C-alpha cells in the first residue's frame, strides 16, 4: 500500500504534521534573494575610455568631488595613484581618515582592474587636473579633481561626460561643501 494511503488511514492529524514538517524542511534550503545592485547607467548607451596620455599622468593626489553611492570611493575621499605608463601600480584611497591600498592592473588604454572591478577613465582634461572614472556596467563612477584645482568649466564638463556616456548625473552625491 502506498505511503500516503497508509498515512491517510492513520488520520489526518499525522498527515498535517508531516506536511508541516516537509514545508519547514523545504524552507531551510531556500536561498535569500540578493539585494539588487543599483545601476546608474543606461546599458544601451555607448561608452568609451579615453586614450589621452599615459596612465602615469594620473599619478599623484586627487579629491573626489562627486560620486555614486556604494562605489569604491565616496564624495570627499582622497585618492592617490602611483601607476606606471601601462597602468600597473597602486591606488591609495583615504576615506574618513582610514586608508586602503588597492593593487591596480592595466586592462587596456584608460582601463584598469582594481579589486575585481573595472575602472574606466572616461575623461581627463588636457592638464590632468580633473578626471572622470566609471564602471562600464554603471555600478559606480566619480568625478575627481587635483586638490585646489577645481574649476567650474571642468566640473561641468565632467558631468556632461557622465551624461554623454549614459550615466544618471542626478544620482551623483557631492562632497560636503562642494
């Protein structure tokens, strides 16, 4: 005689108890859906990294003026780059007086791999005083300037570059006081 029929003969109480146990056990293996990752860029928009200069032209101190939430840098963070001409080196990020050193690997002209994430140099001005970094999938991006070298025209141009590359500039968070 099948198992279910045997249980049915012994009473509905045991069947209900077994069904409840099976549901409880099934719930133990259920995976929790991961939180969706915010994306700040339209995926169908064209995007490109700049070929201007060598990676080492980015060396030195930078201040993050605006950034998307939950990226590798936040508005107000200080970034110091030490890269060779191809883009290998280190990024030092100081956030709220806590420093992190991140290895940087070249991934093509104007493209870098940092902690498993792709950083693209979307734009830099002629004198390397302002720059825009973005992740091509749109998970993060930021505008940075050399300390004391913020210029209205360059800040506006940086936002326009993000917009041109399909990023939602309305989601950018500015640094305090900037």
